[in-house]
């Protein structure tokens, strides 16, 4: 037997062994022996891990978590979900779409109000960054954003959309958010926040997509420039100016639209950062932002450094719209 055939045979035996074990555990859960089944899963987890059978351990824990979720055993399911992450961390597994989808699936089944969910998503994002210190893989953020959108947790959904590359999805969520929770006079502010934040993250493409999609799809916005709302006109000109990179245009634009920009004190803070990133504006004398505004900016932009290799803060939290 060749080495390749031997490996295939070994893999098939291992898979058969996992399936037999899963059958026994499923029967235990179906009988209602939840505690006993949970302990058996944990025992097998440590046994597989000690034998460096990371893939088998991960598959067993993932399927076990789904099984416990189907019986509304949230605590046991959340515990096995954390063990899935442990297999990923200790095995040095590559970040791929299937794994990210599995993590997002577990997240979607967790009780939205449970502390375990917060711990799970924080750890999953950290793993998906590949140890680079960045704020997580864009695909994972997109999947998390979609789940939170379905739950009508719009603020958290927007945060994750910002760290994805899905400007169109973000815009559609914001249309629903504005229509469901916002006042008519705030229709322009919902998209302004997103556009400025995407630009602070150096994501010009998503900034343009979220603006275009939002203004086209929102039922309270007349289609096309010029808009009735001055703030939308400012954003339209700003997106053009970012491509041109001319400081004089940016400066005049900000001066002319100050009445609109004063509607939210964060706008000028974001624009200071955008000026540095796209128009060569030197940083303020105080090298870092302070107080509440600084905390908000740092949570959005990670470390606040524009270089791709800079570390980002791990404990990022959403910037509230309200």
C-alpha cells in the first residue's frame, strides 16, 4: 500500500470513529442526559487534543454545539463553541470561508444577551485576524453584521459592517435602521456617520458604495445630486474631493458646510482624521485625541495609525449613533 493510500485509509478510519462516537453522544442528548453528554464531549475533546487530532476535535465540538443548541442547552452549546475556537488557536489553522461560516453559525445560535456570546465573538475576531493585531477578518465581520441585522441590533451590526467590505449591505441595513428607529430629519445623519467612518478606516470604495446605495434606496431621499439635504451634498462633494486630494478644495468644503457639520460634534473629529489621511493635513499638536472623542475614534480605528501593519485595539466597541 502506498503512503498516500495509507493516509486515506487512516483518515477514513478516524472519520468512522468520530461518527460512532457522535452517534453515542447524540443518543445521550436525545435521552435528556445533557450533563452527562456535555462531560463526555469535554473528555473526548481533551483526549483528541492530547493526540494532536485537532481537526477531529473541532468537528466533534462543532457538531456537538449544534446538537445542544437544537435542544436549547445554551450553556453546554456555548462551552463547546469556545472549545471549537481553542482547536483553531492551538492548531494554527488557516482562516478560510468554511471555518468563518461555522463560527458565524455558532454566534447566530447563541443567546444575544449572554455574556458567553460576547466572549465568543471577541475571541473569534482575534483568531480571524491571524495574530496580526488587526480588527478581524472582513468576511467574519460581514457574517456577524448580517446576523445582528436580522436581530435588529442595528448599532452593533453597523460596527461590524464597518470592518467588512460590504458597503452595499451596510447601506441597506442603514436604510432599515433609519426607517425603523430614526426621525425624518435624521435621514442624512445615518449615512453621514457611516461614510465618514469608512473614510477614517481608509476604505474609500465602501464609503462610496454605502453613500450611493443609501441615497438610491432610501424612500425619504430624492434620487440624485443635488440633494435637498445639505449634508448629503457635502458627502457627495467630499467623496469627489478625496479622489482629487486637493487640500484647498477640502478646506473650502468644510468651511462652507459648517452649519451642517455642527449637527454632530463627531463630524469635525472625523474630518480632522480624513484630512490627515487624504489631504496631507498635519496632525494636531496634541499627538493623540483625548477624552470621550478620543475613545470613540480609537474604538473605530484601532490604534489610529494609518499604516497597515500597525496594531489595532482588541477591545473595540461600536460607536453609538443615538
